[in-house]
C-alpha cells in the first residue's frame, strides 16, 4: 500500500447499487458524482455511449472460476474532474458486453469505475485494478466481493489495494 | 523501427496499458517498436497508413478498410502472462511478416 494507491479511493465515493441495468446504475452513480463536483454534466451521456461502443465487462473466471465478473466503466478525461476509482457493489448482477470479446456477455456484480482526468498520467489505473485482482489472496477476494457495506468495502480496498 | 497503433474507446486507460506492455515485452524480445495510444474515434485512414500494425483491444470497425495487419491485444489487459503470451507471439509473427 502506498500513498498514491490510497489516494485512488475515498470513503464518500463507495456505492452499493440495486439497479436492474447498467443504464440505471450509471444514472444513479453519475448523479451522485455530479453532485460532488467530480464529473461534468455530460459525463453520464458519454459514459453510456462509450460503454455501448467500447464495452468494459471483464470475465474473471479466467483468473479463478469462483470469482464474479466485473466491469471497469470509464470515459474520456474531458468529462472527469478527478483521478479516482469508484467501487460499486451491485446487489443484482447486470449484463455487460465483454471488453475483449464484445459479442459475448458477462454478468457483472462489481464495478470499478475509473475516473481519470490525467490522460498522460503514467500510472495506469486499469493495470492497478488487474494487479489487485491477480495478486490478492483468493479467499480474501471472494470475501471482498460478498461485502455489503460501503465502509467495509472502503476499508478492504484502503488496506489491500 | 516498427510503428504500432494501439486504440481503445477512451484512449486513457486500456490503450495505454497495451502500449506499455507491447513496448516493454517486444523490446525484451529484441524488436525495435514504437507504439502510440489513441481513441478509436480519432483514427482515420490517413493516420493509420502511417503505422505498420493496428493493435485494438478487440475486432474494431473503423468504417473504412484497414490495409495494415491487425492484432487484437485485449488479453494483455488481464496482466496474466499466460493470457498475454499468444498476443505477443502473434505480434512477433506479424512483425516478422513485415520484412522491415
């Protein structure tokens, strides 16, 4: 754990969402992010458009069959005002197209939404997320994905990411 | 020097990871490569004609014919060596086929 990685998460931006679709979830989270001044008015529209054209679902069964699928929604830096990862636990898994095989679908139950207002930043937040998933103890990771409280999710990421 | 164009939807995360991985791994394998990372929507025929290989995350329609070799690089994003290796192998085969 280092200061840079700690700075990628904030207690106030961990969400638990019960939407039925990615559109509903994006709308709810984007509204809250806009209210906190972290994204622009156009963020939601661009996030939805980007997810449709360039999906971000990731099948984690290739890492371990017991892990749930996730998605890493993000959009262009111009619609974002901070550099942060937004963890979003989904009460009901929702369908995303697979990022590397868009003709296939995954049922994602956790989102790591990437907000990156520094397009030239060397540190790569997607790489950080994948390293976290690859390197965290499997049993701990399974427990993490079952957490249902924002503060517990934040605590885990703040200490393990 | 082999010029590679990596691309993703937003041009800020996925394509940068592919760029970094390709430059690092291919240089370890003895190839001189330079990779640029851009947004798919910014690619036009004139731009892509300046590159030797197109490296999208997955099969991507650009709205025009692509005359250079295409190597899908999505599996690199998992950062698992066993998943990335087939991509690096395909990239090596493609570089050799360029006869540069």
